[in-house]
């Protein structure tokens, strides 16, 4: 741990006082939130929104009828490699579809409709990009 | 061989035992709350995030695969929620001045002025970090969490978490050096 890290650790440990909080109200609030979210989830699953999300997920997957146009029999090896990559991509996109679906349901339950924009902001965060460029330069 | 009591407790939570869940909350709340408070620097927000963390723990408990300790898994959820909160707060443009004002009003004038000064220095320097850098720096230095776990919580790779950490540290260093010199 260098000087800066030590300074940060010391100040984090002493800087903010350990504020007392009401554990009973946290527990009661947690149970109440769980019940509310369960009710919303139930309502959401019985609405057409989920069907639309499922359709979007399915449409995001590539069609299986796309085949490589191999110009000659001598490209069997290349064909095998192509098929293998296709299979891998399909697995990846399939799992991405599932993640997309799960996240969408979570976001809808939270009434957090702007999260996708936020994610886009995170991707375009200039300071993150700067950090990466600085790191690459140093490397 | 006896099972780890934390695992026994968590298995009860997984089987939807609400008393075990209450016990889990009581056990983890103090440390978790202080950790979240270090990231978001606001007692009310920290309590809300703590509550949200436990809601997610209850809902996602079946997804716990035992790849890390239960504590690390819960802290990962807390980092993720705190990071999302910081991103939103950045969007709402909470000014640095407001942060400092609240620090001044919360501080006791009799307290050691150097400690207050250092604390404010760090608090202000943290506001120059991106939400992701902020979350990584606090998680790594205060909670001593591994980069791989932090990266997973923030949706980036272990190496990206390291980059955010070093860049964040560099920004803090440069801010403090400017203020001290």
C-alpha cells in the first residue's frame, strides 16, 4: 500500500463518522419493498409487455438458415471453422438475449425506464475513455 | 464436519425463511452500511441502498453459486447499487459545493482541524472521479475486495477495474498535490 492508498484508507476509516441507523426500519422497509416488487412482478408477467420483450429477444438472435457460400470443396476446413464460429456466436447471442430479458424485467419493476440511456452514457463516458487511452499510452 | 454458520443461514434464506433473512440483515447491516456510506457519502442514501441491497439478496439468493463467499456476493450487489446511485447523482448534477457545505455543517468545530481538513480534501477529490472510479477506489481500499469481484459487480473486466483504480488514484493524487502545494 503506497502513500496515497494509505491516506485514502485512513480518511475513509475516520472521515465519515459511523452514523447510527435504525436497523428495524431497514428490515421493515426491506420486507415492504419485497412485497411491492413481487406484486408488480406478478402484474407485469400477466401483461403483454413480457411477450413483446420475448419477441424482441428472439428477433435479436440470428437466423439459422444462413449458410456459408463456400466456393469449392477445397475449403472444407474453412467451412468447419466458419460453422464453429457461428455456433459460438449463437451461444453468445442466446445468452445475451436471456440477460437482456432479465434486465428488462428488473428495470420495468423498478420503474427505471431511463437505465438504457444511462448505460449508453456509461459507454460514452469520456473520462473512462481517457482512462483507457492513458493506460494504453503508458503500456 | 460442521457447516459454516453463514452458509447454513443463507441456505435458510434460499428456502424463503424470513426469520433467517432478518437475522442475515442484522448480521451484515453495520459493515455493509458503513461501506455504502463511504461510497455515496450521504446517510439517508446509504440507508436506502442498504435496503435495496437486501431486497436484491432476497430476490436473487437462488443465483448464488458459491463461487465467492456470501459476504463478497452481498457486497458486490451493494457496489453495483451504489455505483448506479452515483451515476444518477452525477446526472442530477449535485454540486461539489453542496457536498462541502454538508461536510462543514456536519463537522464539529472543536474537532481536530487537520483531520477535518484531510477528510474534506479526500471527499472533494473523490468528486472528481467518475462514478466507476469512485466505486472501485472505495471498494478496493476501504473494503479490500479483489479486482475480479469489483469488476464483476460493476460489469467490467478485472483489468478494466484495475485501470479505473489507477486512474482514480492518479486523479486523487493530482488534486491533493495541487491543494497542498
